[in-house]
């Protein structure tokens, strides 16, 4: 007994079942003998080997094989391709069906095809050489590694059977030796297509000839009925509780594209506009704006509702003070409907300025951003030292009670850190008065909020251990004021 062991290196096999349209989403499983033998022919051509010994080898392998199958699931992806020639930009839906094998790309389980034939040493070595040369099977993304195996393959999972009443069956395209012999003895037709008369001609019969010459099936082949010992596919459906992520995403990151980027000093107004846009999408998804976005009825639960933070992080934009990113943060996490609303957010309409196109570039936890695989995001970094990105505006008026100053800016910062972060900084430094801080918008278009003196402060915070961002404190913190960025070591 001789066999070929097939490993799908990407953990997927992309191959369309014979006599099924691609958009029917019916994958071929297991790979048909016709497909495997043609891959060996292509390998021989790429090696520049003579056809005679390969044809003699493949004639022995034209018998119907049996299969030992790995656990697998049937799946597909859908692609919507715009028709550029259509005035209404109609989109065509395309199915990409495939079979995902056990172990995935990290450790794909093997499939084995076995033939009850005997090969001599030269034929076995030729088969090994051809197998090593096969890069893929089916579609080009179905990367494979083929190896020759000998001996008893053990219990088989799939075998040819034309009479069994088994429920699970498959029709696989195979070589029909009797039909090839009848083609060899048939008289030459004076007109019409040239009929292939040898096994080599059958295996090199092209798809272009199949279509242009009007064939209903490939000459010299037939569909063989195979039955399965067990169901070929596992159920891919999992329970809703299993699909629910163990940790809800808390951060949504948006990049901004616009003819003119807005100035960072308008962060408060931009935060209000962003909140209104997200609430509008939330209403469209859920019927009403979700509390995580509006904050209504939830002002005292530790500020778990969303914060809308504008920042300047792109190269060159930081020095010019231009907003190029939005970050929506909810420490309580985003549920499924919230995520859909965020994904639907595409544009922030201009209000006396340019429209902003929003591109969702990340959704996850704050710690997912700013690492080795992401551009450094100061507002979402982890650091023991933080400095002002947008100015801190006090929520209370400092005053003197019985000769003692209370509610100073430092007191309010320390209290806000304890309330928001659960930890007080070891050092709070008020930066020297800078005129640019006073140029920031410090009045909301709508709504209120506690506010002390109309004064903006630059601040530097130091903790005795690294703190995970974001950190936004003071008046307008949920709309972009009082935002801090990590100081790089």
C-alpha cells in the first residue's frame, strides 16, 4: 500500500466541489483524486521531467484511493465587490468556501490518501520528488506539504462505494481508465474538438479547452461516489455564551482624515460633536442611545460611561497642535450593540469647519495599544510619569477656610486621581504658566458640569508605579479636557 500525506499549512483547504458554482459555497472534501493527480503532473512539468515515467506512475495511482481524514469544519467568508461599471455602484456578493482542518495553521492535522498498489523503488522515489514540488492544492492560498507514506494506513474514514445507503456521501472526480481506453480506440473525428486519447492528455486538459469546446465533463473522468464512516464535518456553531468575549473591549481608536485637521485647542468642542455622532449611531442600532455613550442616569458609578478624547500623535501634527486621533474609552466596557454603533461611525460633520472622516483602527483594551505591534499612543500607554496634553480646568473654586487654603488645584488633582485611578500621585507639579493653555476652549456648547475658575493649567504627575492610561481629570474630562500623555523614559 502506498499513500500521500497532505498537510494544509494555513489550516485551510480551498477547493470548489465539482458541478457546483463558486457562489454556492460548497467546498470539496476530501480533495478529489483528479485534483491531486493534476498537481503531481504540474510538479513534473515544473521539474522538467519526461512525461513517460510520470504517466506510468499515475496510471497505477488512477485506481480509487481511500482516505484517512482529520477533524474539520465547513466554513466560508463573504466579500462584497463593487461594480465600477454600474452607476449605482451595485455590489456583487462572492463566497469563498473552504474547509478548516483541526490544529489550524499552528499544527495542521494530516489527511492521507492511500492506494492498494505496489510501486518499485524508482517509482516511489519519483513520487517523493513530485510531492516535494507541489506548493498548493486547489486554490493558490491552500498551501500544502505532501509526503509519501507506506504500509497499512489503519482505519479509513472515507472510501468508494456505489451501493451503500450511507447518509454521508461525496462525489469526487476521478480518472476513468475504461473511458480513456475507449477514447484511444475511437476513430479520429474529421471536425470538432481534438479528443484526448492518453492519460497524460486527460490530466493536462485545461479549463480553457473545457469552456471553449463546450464539454459537459472532462473527457476520461467520472464522478465516483464516496461514503464516510462518520460525519465529515464537525458543527462549527458554538453557544452564545462561548462566543461572548471574556473581557469586553473598553477602547475604540479612530484615525482622522480631512482636508484640514482641526486644532487641538478645540478638543472640548470636538469631544461634544463626537459624542453626538456616536449617540446617533447608537440610536439607529438600539432604538435609543445607550447609557454607556450618553452617561444619563449613570453619573455616580465611578465614571464608567464613555470619554471622548481628541489627541495629536502623528509625526509633525503634535508640534503643530493638530488633532489626528480620537479615542472613545468606557471603563465599563462596550457591549455588542455598542461595538456595532462604533463600527458604523464613519464621519464627523463639520460645524463651521471641515468634515472629518473617521477610520476605526483598533478596538480592545488600553494595554493593546502603544506596544511593539502598534504605534506609540501616549494617552493609552503605561507610565509612572504623565504630563498635560490638554489643560486641566478645576471643577471647584479654591478658597481659604479659617486661614487654611482648601480645594487648591493640587488638592483637586490629587482627589481626582484617587477617584478616577484609585491611587494618589506622589508628586504633582503645576507647570509654568503658558499662554497656549489659555487658548484652549473651556466652555461646552451644550450641557453643564461643575466648573471652578475659568483658568487652564499645565500639570505633571508622578506615581510610585506605572499607571495604565488614559488619564483625564477635571472639568470636561469626558470630552477631552484634562487629558494626560505618558512621558517616555
